[in-house]
């Protein structure tokens, strides 16, 4: 069974590909290597069930050709669409980036698979589609939705496009709404950012915002467990699932202190102003995960434990 994984050279795809290969699936990974790294894929090269194709998924000709080549290996069973612009501040500075890498990748992929016997389309969506909902625990069926970043808007538009494709040519689609995900190989995110800053200047760590931002964090191993469980147990034509820890998350201040403990304990931590790290940052965020937990999934690690494990993993990855 062929599984396509877009964004295959990125962070989350790395654990997903590992688990799909373990389950005996053949995996063809697509990535343009804009944010992902070829070296992330090196551990898969000796596996006979793995192939990598370097393409821009937003380019209609390239994506049609790559899917045609993959179909020659066997019927394409599942498409895991993870390619996107994961660098949210860059999309704030230039909305074209989110339009192209987050929305157009979805749009072109959905067009290109018309006529192929794809059983499921599995989409990496985000809590960013909900915007700033304050202190309430956000359920999947809340609405109307008002995203506050271009990234969130393009993820929500992608979900809408996927829903329309189910009406015309997709048999089944699942949108996973991820929280902040941590682990390795890290390509972006708050821990990598702090580790890099402290390695460059062990005396000071400058934090974006006042450090009071509080969010839920999930380790990538728990996230991928949840995605596979949802895939196995969901028969709905269209489904959306929040995935996250059960706790209320941790503050950016706490993360900064823990990274400093690990990388440079004598560093002074200097905070910025306001409770947002950048335009479109959601300062406080509370997720309801009742739906995914009703399938029998619960995370092994809560937010604190996930962060502590990821700090160790990322510090090792960076040689700190
Ligand atoms: N990491 C998180 O905390 C988080 C949270 C919510 C949602 N998500 C979503 O999960 C998915 C995976 O995220 P990640 O953290 O692994 O990010 P990542 O940046 O490590 O992986 C995304 C990959 O997509 C590739 N890509 C981007 N545009 C492309 C294009 N036009 N054509 C081909 N490849 C392209 C990048 O090169 C990168 O390798 C993304 O869709 C992201 O939006 C991630």
C-alpha cells in the first residue's frame, strides 16, 4: 500500500514515516526542502519501502507527475498532507508564503488526485484556525472561526477545500488539529530558537513577549500515535479532531528557564513587552481533547514532560 507523505523532510513527518514503514506500508515522501532537511531522511534510505521526491507541491505539473510515478509502484492508499509553511512569523511578514505553501499545496494536491483511488486524505491542520478564543476549552464544533494569523487562515481555507473535495472526488478525509508539537528533528519552534540563541550568546536570552503566553505542548511521539489511532478508528467521510495534552500547558517563561538550566544556567533571561511573541500569536490557549480521548488515546507525556524531553533531544541535536 503506497502512502504519500508531503512535507516528508520536515519534523513531524520524520516520526510519521518511521511508524508507517514499521506498519509495512510503502512511503513516498514529497518535499521541496525549503524548511525540511535531506539529512532528516537519511535513516530511511536503506529501507526498501521508502522513496523521496524533491518537488514543490504547490506546482500543478510537478505534483501530477510525482503522483503518476508513485501510482506506477501500486495504488495510492493514503495521502498524509503535512507540507506547509511552519514559520508563522515569516507568513506575517509576507502573506504570499502562507498562500503558496500552506493553501496552494492543499489545493493542487486535491486537484491532482482526482481519478486516483485514494482511500483517505489526512491533513495536518492546526489550533491556529480557532484564533484567540480566550479562556474557554475549544471543542471541534465551535464556530464561527476567526483565525488571527495568515497561517491559521490558510489552514482553515485548506480544511474547507478538503471538505469540498470529499463532495466531488475524495472518499474520506480527516483533519487533525495539532497543538504545539515538540521533539526532534526540530526544524523550528520555541525550544530550538532558545537553544540556538543561548549557544550563540551564553550570557543572555532574549524572549519575544513578556513570557506569560501559555500553551499546550505535545511530544511528537504522542501526536503520531494519536494520528494513527484516529486513522484506524474513524469511518466518517469528513472528520476533524483536536489532538493535545489534557493539561493547560506551560508558559514561555517556564520554557525559557528550563532551556537555560540545560544549555547555559548562568544566562540572564530578558523578556520583551506584551503577551504576544509576534502578530498572530495566540497568548493563551485551551483545547478540548474529549473526542480523541473517546477513541482510547491519551498522551504518555503532559506539556511539562514533553517540553523537558524535547529540550534534551534538541540540545543534543544542536550539540549543546
Ligand atoms: N510543529 C507544530 O507545532 C505544528 C503545529 C500545528 C500544525 N503543524 C502542521 O504540521 C505540519 C508539519 O509541521 P512540521 O512542524 O513538521 O513543519 P516542518 O517545517 O518541519 O515541515 C513542513 C515541511 O513542508 C515542506 N514544504 C513547505 N512548503 C512546501 C512546498 N510548497 N512543497 C513541498 N514541500 C513543502 C518544508 O520544506 C518542510 O520540510 C505542517 O503542515 C504544519 O503546519 C505543526
